[in-house]
C-alpha cells in the first residue's frame, strides 16, 4: 500500500476548528524529545532488536496515543521514557534534560492495578508525596484535592479491594498526578475494564486532562480508543519496531458518541487499520483438518 493511499489531510487543510487546534499545539514548546532511540536484548547472533531509529517530539499539553502491532515495542518505549528500562542507543530529553532514571517529573499508570492493598485510597495518593519528603499535612491536603478531581473524595478511607476496577484506575491516575509530573505515561490502563467502564474512564481522563497542566503519552491497542482520545496518533510497525506514521487526528474536540460515525473518524480508523492489519500480511496458514465427529452436513 502506498503511504499516500487514504491519506488524511494536513492539519492546515482540515476544518477551521481542527486547524486552529493544531496551530495552537505546534506553537507550544516541545516537552519530550526522543532522538534515534534503540532497544535490543542480547548480543551478536542472539541479539533481538525491539525497536530502532525511533524519533519523535511531543508538545506541552499534547495528548499522544501510540498504537501498533503486538511486539512493536509500545510498552517498552513508555517504560524507557519513565526511566524504568534503559535504552540501547539514542537519548530522551524531557524539558531539555536527559532521562536516565525514574523521577517525579514523570507519572506512570499501568494496565494492572498497582495500588498498595494495605493503604487506604488517600494514603495511596499520598505515597509519592510522602516519600518525596512532603510535609504530612500538605500531602494530606494535596491527596484530598486530587481525589476530588477524580470524583472519589468520599472513598478516601476505603481500601483498594473495596473499589471497582475503574475506581482503582482513577486512584492510580490521582496518585500519578499528585507529584505534578510534566508527562503522564499510561500503558494500556483501561485494557482490563469492561466496555462500559472503559468508555467512562476515557471520558474521565479527558476531563482531568483539560484541567491539569500535563502532557499524556498513552499506549493502547484499541484503535477506537486512540481515535477518541488523541491529538496525534503514533503508529508503530514491528520486527523491529519503527515509526510508520504520526497522524494528526481530524476529529474535532470535544468528542462525543456521534463522532464515531463521522466521516473524519471513519477515515482515521480505516487508515489505522490498514497500517496495523495490512492485507498483504493476512494469515493464510492451512490448519490440519481432523474430523472429530460425524455430522450430516458441513458448515462453512
């Protein structure tokens, strides 16, 4: 497939609302600068390259979603930005400073529920502030403020096992934001939730993002989720991982249910699907057919 087939228009050619939104985004300073990043495991003939030559720039308060085939290194990229994994080559600059280890300027929300089960909701949110040396009274007040932000103030004395999956992730988001990070990294945070709760969480996240000075790098395998949330969508290919395209989302904000049927949304979804599931790579394996039962007719 040619890279120009089903191409989406440049932001300057989009609707006035979308063009104005991207114009404002590109005027903001670059907060995250990933330069020629490489990650591999092993050495010599046994070396496995996860991704190579990955470079991208993200602007302040931008919402970026990363999609790609399984094994392209989406989660590894997020972990390296967070300082949890080391790269093999290249560098990452956050506000012009090299990222070499974890720090309070980056918050991380994982797919699994990572709350401490022995701490209350409020104590979980206070945790990062407390180990950072914040005064207990200030940490308490900050935690209450963030719980109010995510709509869980009345659950401050509850324990994680008393919460639903969506509520646990809202606490995790509050905990990650309590340190006032410059960038919030989210590694498929809603993947374990049912469809209805996932939709609610997507809307919660957008509401929170509008109120907080934070840039979001969101890893997902769900193309609808990426199209609903993102300003721009980074599409990665696999074997080894690489950037295929950085797509400007043509769907206007604020986004609501009717947008899922809009021309812009459907065009974006088609473009993403052609990258992730190109026709040339469809499986044509012949599965050995062993009849396990005798029936009067065949099914198709």
